[in-house]
C-alpha cells in the first residue's frame, strides 16, 4: 500500500498550503536536495547485489560485482534483463516474473534485518544541516521498496517527499522520478541538487535540468557537477553552493 511520507516537523517553507493540489501550487524560490536511496543513504546496493547473486547461482548464470555495477539505478525488470543476458529468451514472462519475485523476497529478507545503524555515517547529521539551512528534502528512487528501507533505517520522517518506482515507473536514466520529486516539493529544477551513486542516476538528474553530485568513483559518476568518494564526504554547504542563491 502506498504511504504518505510523514513529516518530522512542519516544513519551514509553507508549501503544505491547505488542500491545493501539488501541481497547482506556485513554484516558490526555494532550494531542494533530492537524494537517491540505494548506495547513497544506505548500503542496499550491496543487498541488491547479494540477492541477484542468489538468483544467478540458482539459474547457473554468471554474475559478479562488475555486472552488478551496471544495475545501479535500474529498475528490477531492466536489472533482470542484464542478469540473464544471452539467456533472456529462455525464460517466458511468467518465469521471469517468478525470478523477480524470488529476488525481491531475498532482498526483503535482508532489508528486514536493517536498523537505523545501517544509515551511512554522517547522513542523519547531513539531513539535519540541510534542513536547518532551509532546504526541502526528497528521496527519488527507482526502487519499489524505498519506503520500506527508509522505515528500517529510521529516516522515513526525514524527507518532505518520497518518490519511488511505484510512483514513477520510468526508471533512471529517465528523469521522471526527479521531476516528480521536484513537483512534490514545488521547487523548480534549477533549484534542485541531486545526490546519486549511479551513472544512470547522474544522467537522469541532468536530463531533469538539475545539478548533481556523484558519490563514488569518477568512472561511474564522473558526469556529475561534483564527485565525492563516499556518502560521509557530503557537506551541506558544498551541496547548497551548487545552487543559485535564493
Ligand atoms: C534502485 C537500485 C537498483 C534496483 C532498483 C529497483 O534503483 O539502485 O539496483 O534494481 O532500485 O529496486 P527494487 O527494490 O524495486 O527491486
Ligand atoms: Mg543508487
């Protein structure tokens, strides 16, 4: 069931203005930081890897971390296409759905063991600092499990909007998920900075007309405006300095 992201405090911007539908609210001159989830807020990229590896082992399909790198930011269906590779045609749609269900069950079993200690170091403090600086905060993820993960790591209440693979079915590199997050925040794209660990996500953020910070090696996220090695290296003032002064 779709949940509405709870708010830990009333947003400082006055954008929850009564019952006005989001799409009819004026774009206000505010700033937003839009976070990818998997691999940026927590290490679920590793849990996706382990779960695809379980499936690949069962199917006797070759699979390793190098293949997994290419799955970052892609939808479950697109990931399966890459995991099966040349053997895609051997599996009919019902069997493919079955494989995705098994992968997701394995993944959710791993997610169930997560706790707030699994948020990456520095992330809760970064979110606090951004909020204190007046930024609106969103999560934009291709995952259909994003809300469950945010609950487990204790960050469900830290964001003003959460847009996931259920809300935005066109997965990254399509910009849909970022554009939808900005619309929910009522912040125009040039006033949004995205934080991403995936090449597909950097591409999506650029296509949305947003600034983007890449987390990870330049070979993966070198197309970003700024690259930092780890989530712990993210700084609120550095992120906001990428945006025009309000
Ligand atoms: C994120 C991850 C991908 C994952 C996708 C779908 O974008 O980076 O690795 O394949 O979400 O996740 P889901 O939880 O819906 O299977
Ligand atoms: Mg990611």
